[in-house]
C-alpha cells in the first residue's frame, strides 16, 4: 500500500486530553492504515528508544517494543531490577541519564501520577516522553487503541452508548476513556461497585445498574479488578463480583446483537468476565491487543515527525 506517514507533530505523548478531536481521529485513521498494510517510513538511522517500565506490564510494554521494531527504531535495553533505581536513583535522574547518552524516546510506566510533568518541563532532558501509564492517572495509548477498536466497528462515536464497568476509581484506562468518549460525542454509562465510584465521574456519565445497562449499550468496556491496589479490603466482594457486577453468560445474551465487549486485559477470568466470553463472537479483546501495536506505531510516527521538524 501507499506510504502515508502521519501529518501530526508531537513533542511528547502524555495525555490524550492534550490532543484535539481531529488529532485523535487522525491518529486512529493512521493506525488503521498501518493495520491494513500501509508502509511506514523507517526511522532515521541512529534513532533510539528506551522502555522504562517500573510497574508490571505485558501488552503495553511488548506492543510498544513491537511498534518500535516495526518502525526500525533501535531499542536500548533497560531492566529496572539491575539498574541504579535499586541504588535509590530517581526516575528523573534515570531519564536524564538516558537523554544524556543519546536516547531519543522514553516510554515510561510509573506508579506516580503525572510523573511526566517534571520530565517534559526539564531543559536538560531532550528525549520525547511517552506515558505508558501513570499510577491511577491516565493510560493514553490504551485509550487510543480502545478508540481505534470502537471506530473500526462502527465508524463513528457520536450517539453510541458506551458503558465502562468496574473498578473506575483505580483505573487509569477508565479516566482516559470516559473523558475522550464524551468529547467525541458518545453517551457514557457507568456501572460497578458503589465504593469504586467518585462524584467527579458524574460529569462524564450516568450510573446504571448492570442488569439494566446490558440491554441498551453498543459497547461494554469491562475493567480489571485491580487486586494489587486493594489487597484485603475487597476479598469478600470478589467472591460475588461476577454475579453482581460482571458480565456473565446470562447478561451477555441480553446484549444487542451488534453490541461488542472490550477489556484492556489482563482479564480476571470469572471475576469481571465469565471465562467462556473472553473469546466469544462479540468479544474484541484480542483485537484490542493487535490494535495496540498499530496505535502505538501511529503515536511513535507522530513523535518522530515532531522531532524531525524540530531538528
């Protein structure tokens, strides 16, 4: 297919909220072109990226790595367990070092919310920062691939009824998605345990009980119950979660024939989603994983274009 690189120029990619609706749609469409076989220009020789993941990750980490390889970017190996982080080095000083030795792009996941603010405002750090997830803050690349998956299915957002269900309070995926979906014209509905709701979510969507919600939505976006952020405080809740708040086979049968289900994964099988539904016909979970590579390629292309323009 035709070589059609992105026209978007980005210095950093830390929040989808920094982008206009048109820029978001451009990135989605570019990612879809790449998925269909559009050739991406190889990165300039000697372009280097480092993936700094200080929280566990499979999909985000490895799909960024795959995206970087597909674009011809050299990847600087980094393993937190053998780095100076173990000696007490700060994230800032680690990124300062990566920048000083010639790294162009740093993809970072860290438990601190908005960790990127100090990095992108530093005159001493010259590498572009991509947010791979900041605490319970945002997950912008996951948001983009989720939007891409919905757009592939329907071709629009305005008027779609999209439910986000589960651990909203602790989910950076939910916070990115509810904001952007509303901005793009979708009607957002929310559900899950009351103790995982916050008043601030009211500005994005109405709370609806799960049994009432499943019959009316076009998309159900389920969220992982984050055991690591709750520890023992929710043990009794987990035992009954699927029946009370999750998507089981009974509820799935009540969904509209054209409705789809999504989940950022990893899935707690038989907690938020009955195991038999993970790969059912209406599930787009595997599609989301595949789309993650192309969405992240589009993000990296826009970063490269921005750096080339600046240079």
